[in-house]
């Protein structure tokens, strides 16, 4: 299952890069770093969330959503806002 999730994430990232190049949009290096870290943290959260439920540890699963899932969403939102504000100025 995780093999297919990896293929899906890879295809989405490549599609996003293709879309950025097609629109002639460029992200700065720190926007790339924040976005990649947010995406990796989100995948890590989902894997551990599902694994904790398979081991019948629902409290641990929900704590993982809070401890690692929330920061991943914050990083992704920060990346989006940085890029959107910079592009709005141009």
C-alpha cells in the first residue's frame, strides 16, 4: 500500500513542478524546503496514525495527529502563503 502512496505523492509533486514551470512561476529555495518538510511530516503522520490504529492504540494515533500532523499543516500553509504573497506583489 505504501508503495502506491509513494508513487501517488511522486506523481503529484512532478505534476506540481510541471504546473509551476508552465505558468512561469518560481519558488524560492526556502519555500521548497518548507514545502518538502511539510509534505514529509504529513506522510510520516499518516503512516504512524494508520499504524497506531492497526495496533489498536487509538490514543497514540490521535496524539500523533496533534503532535506531528498540526505542524505539517502549518508548514504547508506557511509555504502556500509565502508563495502567494510574493506572487501577488509581482
